[in-house]
């Protein structure tokens, strides 16, 4: 994989410089658009060709882990001549298909025209080359956009004017971990090893459950073990609306799991569906089980959603941003121990300006 600045990237950089003041500082506007929205800059003749079909195939594919079909991104096409009116959009894919392009390339850059913006530039000499490189780099493009979406929420929730300081301080003092929980959430239950926090709105409930248990061996992080632990904890602590009912995992739909490092700690993410045994409630959940070596424990932070009448993608991503803020007290001790054990994968994010061919 090569890393260079493409001609299209250079052009974007020149445009970006026009937003600079005489003293070199940047007058950056706030980004526009709703969460999950993406604007693709492409002429009609290409949008209605295999090039546009390829973009829509990948960027509008169903979001995994939801009980009904919702696109991973909400994609809108605009022609190049309308770009000026959309240049501050939070997620942009800018395309160029021209014989003057010498080599197909995909470039990811941040904050070109507005704050917290992500701009993906895709260039190719012809439609066939465009389809080829977009297909090859589709996972990379999607990951960059979704990471930018999550980062925006995480940065907002970390600010004192949005974060529930009482909950943040309570978790740090009593449980030796922190979460950036937004204001409006209520602490519903708190034991020595289990916390339940929720935000209730009309016909929608966003719940957060955090629980810990001893780390015994690497088998603790298998999907089977973690889901078994989840079922036992939820049955004990989260009752359903009718007597004898309780939350459990919907095992008829396979859960999706991946491992990586979160803030330096080995972590497994699981996405799946939950239901209430003895009732008809259900919805999606996403959980992070992170190894706290300093205390020889695993801490699982889960966000679960009940929203029977509304789309769920963006609500679940809000919960994801909260649980991804999980940090442990005295992380410096964990850092030393993690270096000794040195297992698990490394979480990576696209650089501020990366071109791949």
C-alpha cells in the first residue's frame, strides 16, 4: 500500500487554504448535516452508471446488528456544480473520473472545509477503474466514516456541558472506571459489580448496563462465555414489564464479535439482539468487554435500545459512543501490565491524510 498525496487531494488542500486568515489561522466553520448522512459529489452521468451503483451498493448496505433493515449510511448525491452549498457537510465523498487522472486512488482527510468533517476523495481515469478501486477500498471508506461519526459523539459527550458529572464522578469513585454519560440519564440500579443507567423518552429507551467479573483465563473472552455471562447478569438485574419476565439474548440470531485494544486494554465487542423472556419486548445491543489487568477483572459496558416505532441505527450509535468512552482508573498500571502480556489486536483509525492505491 502506497501513501501519497493525489492530484485531487492537492486541489482540496488549495481550496482549504482559501479559508485561512492572513496570519495563518483557520476560520473553520461548523460541519452540517445529520448523523449518518453522507453526500457524494458526482455528476449525473456517472451517478447513473456502474460508478454510482457501486457507491450505493456499498455505502447503503444494511447496518448489521439491527432487527430490521436500515442502511449503514444515508446517501445523497449532488452534482459538482452544487458542491459549494454542501461543502461543510459532515461526511463527504468527492469523486473525479477523468482521463487526466494517471492513477486510481482513495484519499481520506479530516476537517478540510468544516470542523469534525471527514472528506473521502476517490479519483480514477475511467468508470471501470473507479468501480475497481472503490470496491477494493469500500471497507476502508466505511470504517473511516463510521469512526468519524463515533468520534464526533464521543468528543461531544466528553464535554462538561453535555456530560452527567454526578454519574461520571460516582462511577470513578465507587467502581474505578468512568463513562461519559450524557445529561438526562438516570442511575436506576447500583450494586458492587453492576450498574444500570437509562434515558427514557416517548416510545424509546436507551439503556446502559456495566458489570464486572473476575478474569480467569483467555477463554473468558470467547463469545460463548461472554454471552452466557450476559444472560446470567441480565436475568438477575433487569426485569421485564410482567412478573417473572427478564432480559436475555436472542440466540436465534448469531451475535457478531470482534477483538481489538480499547485505550490500550484487550477488548471484545459483541453486537446482537436482546429480548425479554416472558414478554414481547426486544431490540439491538452492543457491548464491550475490556480487560482491567490491574484489578484482575473484566468490565463489560453495554448499550441496549428499545424503540419499537422508530429507526434504531442512530440511537444505537449514541449508546456506542458512550460505552466506547470506558476508561479505568490508574490506567498507567494497566499499560505496564499490558506490555508484559502483549496480546490482542491494536485498534487503528485512518490518519488525517492517507492516500491508498
